[in-house]
C-alpha cells in the first residue's frame, strides 16, 4: 500500500511541475530600466562640443617608478580638436630637482665595507638628472558620455587615448622619447573642466652604475681616501639604457 501511495505522489508531483505558467509580456520586469531625469534634453544632447576649439591646461603630477630622484612634476598642455574625435595635444612638464629617499640613502651608503674595490660612495647628488619633457601627441576620443548626480546635475565626460613623440632633457643632453597613454576629462561647464592622464614614456636614459667604457660608475670614488667628484657628471660619461617612465597627472583645463 505504501509503495502505491509513493508512486501516486511522484506522479502527481511530476504533473504539477510540468504545468507551464505564462504571463503577459507587459507585466514582466525588463532587464534594465532607463533612469528618469528632470531635464531629458540635457542627457540626449552633446553639451560640450570640442570641434575646432583650443584647450589649455595647467597640470601637476608625479612619476610612479622613479628610483632615485624627486618624483614631482608640473607643467601644462595645449590641444586643438580637429573633430569631436581627433586632435593634437602638446604637453610639457618640468621635473622637481633633488634626490628622492632611495637616491639620498644610496649617496650616503658606504660600499667599501664588504667590497673594497667598488669605491667609497655612489654620489647620486652629482648624477645628471632628468629635467623636463616635451611631447607632441595624437589624441583620439572614442567615447563621450554623461553622469548625473541626484538627477539634478549632469557632468559631461570623455575618455581618450594618446600616442606621440617627444624629447626628454637629461643633464646636458636631450633624448628622443615615445609616449602612449590614456585619460579622462570631466567638464563642469562648456569652458572649464579637469583631466586626468596616465602615460608610459620610453626613452634612452642613463645607467647610473656603469661608465660608457664599461667600467664602474663615474659617480663612484676611485680613491677611497679622496672625494674626487665635486660637480655634475656629464651624460656622455655613462652607459645608456632604455628607461620606462610611468607618470600620472591632473590638469585644470579651459576650452577656448
């Protein structure tokens, strides 16, 4: 008897699960719901046209992978937008002088304690430092959009990429540089905004631990009893190597 009841129950349950329940499509929830704005026109239209306009900016930033020197930078840029998508961007930044924490420690470190043949100090305070860079970039802006705060304020923004060439000043010489990066602009109104840039610059820099003839660095004392370096050493005395400069900056911009 129990077996018959169990089979009957399973048959009844299977019939219940086999029932298909249909609802009208207009009563079903959609996958996404468009937000409701008080000013729909401000959302649909492009509030900040850039075609044919000049952009000026003042920037400040830092380099993320500088091992020896001060990482702070400041400068500006000039951009011209040929269309809403394509433009030319000229960037320039000065580098703050002086050593960073690692460079200061290295300049004070006695290297003869365990290896007398190296020299007393690596005197980074006399190393040829990078001073500034100047870049000419092609700028492409594939995305323009808007964000809304409390449905009462719409902020315009654009995402862009840059690619260009330029020069880096190192000590008493200039080195060619290749730059690639991306950024985001936020507009407060038709004239004012801010932009944030993240870039990677590659250039032929200096190997501070090897002389151009393959010997130890010109920054190392050859005589352990005498300080033989009293002024900045020329770039030509060092071995050259590829340096990769990862930098970030934020700029206040005005559209003309």
